[in-house]
C-alpha cells in the first residue's frame, strides 16, 4: 500500500472519530438532568494546608449565626447590633484570612434549621481556634462569640460585599424594568378594537 493511501485512510478514521465524538453528547430533544454539587466539597485556607489538616475538631460557623434577618431560634448567635444582613461564606472567609485563622470552607452544606433547600445562604466555615498545644490561634479573638462580633462588624466594609450588593441591585432594577415593559405591552395589546369607519 502506498503512503498516500495510508495517509488518506488515517485522515478518514480521524474525521470519523471526531464526528462520532460530536454526536456522543445528548441529542436535541433529549433531557439533560441537573446534578447537584457534592456537599462534601472543601476548600482549605491557606491552600497550602489542603489535605494536611484534620478539621474534625474545628469550630463550625454558619452564615445564619451573624445574619440580622434571622432570629435566635433560626440560628443567630450574637445581638443584631453585632450582625450584618445576609453574609455569605466567601465574605466570612475574607475576615478569617485577615485574622490569620486556618479554616475550611464547605460551600454546599445546608444549614439544618433552614426550612427548605434554596432558602437561606448555603455553606459553612470550620475554624481552628486552638493550636495543638491548647493555646488560642489568635489571642485577640479567643472564642467564637468574639469572632462572630468581629465578622458582623467587618463584613459590611468588604469590597467584595459591596460589589456583590451593587450587582444584585442592578439585576433587581433590570428585572423590574423588564417586567414593567412586558406588562405595558400586554395591556396595550389587550385593548379591544372598536368598529372602524364604514
């Protein structure tokens, strides 16, 4: 067999393989099922300690613990004056990084007191308060309550929070203007036409 024929056959096989790969996904009209994220996903901060620490003895902090919109029954652990509205796990992690706490972020865990999935802020943070010798990691914040108060004070000042809230506000105004425009179109289209000139 000549080398030209070998080259053509090889090219045909590669092209056929590429076509088969392109059609191996779901065909149009087929259902694609949503797969929920793994709730056991963990992100260690600092990242250099990932997989090297045992977080089973770390203290757990939920966003609900410092949320002014929650009651004590719903999980708030400090007075409302020391809390902030709807904190998220990444903002809590920023504060913990500022105070040089070793912590683990579990972004997909659900707070047990939330009434249903999709309500409340997902995620939690596990914090190392004490070193192996029993001394506090940060003498300024020796316990959970002191840390929660500092979080409630510092989170509203974070740049990532201000950017997130500004983006949410833009989305709300865009949605409201879209709904108003669609309602205006619906009301003008619903008017009855009268008899025309005869």
